[in-house]
C-alpha cells in the first residue's frame, strides 16, 4: 500500500502524536493537506501530559479507534513519511 493512499484513508482518523524526548501527547487529526489539526476545531490541537489522558479524552468523545504516531526531531529534519510511524489502536 502506498504512503499517499494510506495517508488519504487516515485523514479523518483521530490521531495521538507522541513526541520523542517530550512528555506531551498531541491529539488531533490530519486534514486533506496533511496538516495536523484539532478534532472538534481545526484551530485547536489538544495537549496532554500522558498517553492515558489522551486516550481518555478520545473515549469521552465516543471515539474508540485512533492512530498512534511517535515522532522524533530526526523525523522532522529528514521528512520521514507519517505512515511509517502510525499504529492503529482500539481505545
């Protein structure tokens, strides 16, 4: 499966992003332009101190499946495709 196809299929999928060397987890989704935006509002991405809190936030909104993505500064510098870091999780 190509990366572009995978990204297009997950563009509306709620996503939790864990950043290496940080204790923050971002919750949002990728839009059609591959920008990370909020779930309820495209302007606001939610930030949590733990993966447990991020999952709980989604559960409270009746979201039972999300993508889990771990990124590092190295990924950002090299432009590593997002699809290589996504894992589908059930909440």
